[in-house]
């Protein structure tokens, strides 16, 4: 078996696995009832995922924790959080965070 064929099979298998995982949620809708605690916690999934993606970018500089006043990413993130809390506008939050980061750099 040569390498190009190996990659094609690998892509096909990974694609099928991904499709099966995603389709399972659609196919099981209405047939399986998840536990109450699971349903109650579902609204927290997006904010947990967003926090997991953004927190390292705000808090780590060169792989080290930096909570000091000289960390522009941290301050820009805090300003973006304040803008989001005040105006609840996604575009304004992004613009405010980028503007703060640009000014602080």
C-alpha cells in the first residue's frame, strides 16, 4: 500500500467517524432523554468553551503566567469584558478589545 492511498483511506475513515458522532445526536433526538442535570448544564457549555480558548491567550505570555500591569492582552481582555457587560453588543466588544490592545501595545 503506497502513501497516497493510505492518506485517502485515513481521510475517509476520519470523515466517517466525525459524521457518525455528529449524526448520532440528530438520530437520537426524541428517542433518548438525557438526565436532568445534563440538560441544566447545557447552557454553560458555550461560555466554558470560550473561556478555555481565550484565557490562555490573555494570561500567558511566552508560556508563563503574567498577571502584571504590563500585560496588554490581559487589560484588553478586561476592557472587552467590561464593554460586553455594559452594552451587550458583540461587534462593539470585539472593536473595544482590539482598540484597547492596539493602544496598550
